[in-house]
C-alpha cells in the first residue's frame, strides 16, 4: 500500500512557475514509477509526466514538454513537478500516482497506476 499526498499548488500568473511535490509513504518508493496527471473542469483526466523508479527515464505530454520537469528524490520518498512558463490552460487539479511497473507504451494510461493522491489545485490567471 502506498499513500500519496500532493502539495505546492496555488494561484499564479501566466508565465510564472510552481513546483508541486508528492510525498509517498512506504519503504519501497524507489520501486514505483511515478506519474503526474491533471484534470481541468469539465474535462477528462490527462497525463502530464512520468518517471521511472531510478529516475533515469522520464516521459512528458506534448503540451508540457519543454516547460515542465518531473524529478524524484528516493531518499525523501518524494516526486516533484516543476512547472515553468505556465499558461491559463494549465489550470487543473494535479494528482500524482504510483505504478509498480511502467510500460514504455502505456505510461500515459491512468489504468497503469495503482495508487493516487487527492490532488492539488493549480490556477493560472491570464
């Protein structure tokens, strides 16, 4: 069982930056791939970024590539999402998720992930 708690969301102006954190419980954090997803009002949840357990491989949605960076600190059981050059369309509830295994084909599929946090709101004003 893995419990995930996100933090770091808030209100920011377009062009600004935020760093989200996701703290995980458990002793086997490094064995889990981690992902970030987001859901805007009235829209389906969508993949944002993912990182393998050893931190060496990352994946990004095209919409955030070059602006967002996912990273992890296995000593702190924490995964991060650094978001730069934020746009109003990035406004959403951002959730982190943990997957015991991560396919290079289905890393973007929410069904790959077994554990989810409650989410943190990110609002980008124009």
